[in-house]
C-alpha cells in the first residue's frame, strides 16, 4: 500500500504532490479527483443534505471557535477534506460525542475512522463456581 501523503525535505506536508495551501484553494471537484476511489465516489454522486450542512458549518467555522465548541456530527462517513484541517469535530460513537482534531494527514479518510465505536474489553478473573476447576478451593 503506497503512502498517500508525505512530508518534504523541510517537513512540509504534501498530498499527492500538492501542499496544503494548494489543496485548500482547490474546488471540491478538483480535490475529489485526488481522493481514493470510495471518497471520490461519495463526492461525485453528490453529498447528502446532512453532509452539505456539515461542510457549510466547517467553511463558516474557524479553528479557534471549534477548539471550544466543536462541530457536532453523527456523520461518521463524512470524508475529511482539506477545508477541515485545524478544525475540531465531535463525532458520535453510538454513546457519546468524542473530539477529533483534524490534522493534514487525515485528508482522504473518514471522520469515523478516528473514533472507535467499540471499547476494549478487559476481563477479570473467574469467580467461584464459574468453571468446574474453580469449585476446588485449597485450604492453604
């Protein structure tokens, strides 16, 4: 799997040969041509009304505003666009809204990829009577 982004000699971010300023100046259709196939298909088929609303909120917001009041969304399938870099989103995990601060390396992925919906399970030890072997309790 090839790397979609890389940093230049000076540590400058590039995505498929374009730096962040170029990406932010491009139209949505031009950015869609650079994205992976699934995200490109989402945009070319037309974003839903809910996706359009999130996109408009992101265009109106600034990084300073979203640091305190993140853009709340249930849309885990929203592709991360160059316009979102620096903004903070509150993505719904099924139980609560978790904060996601968008970095340049996230371009081309989905918002839901950065907040897991399942938590890891840590099992404790089995109690007495849980298995046949646990019925035996040593005296000392």
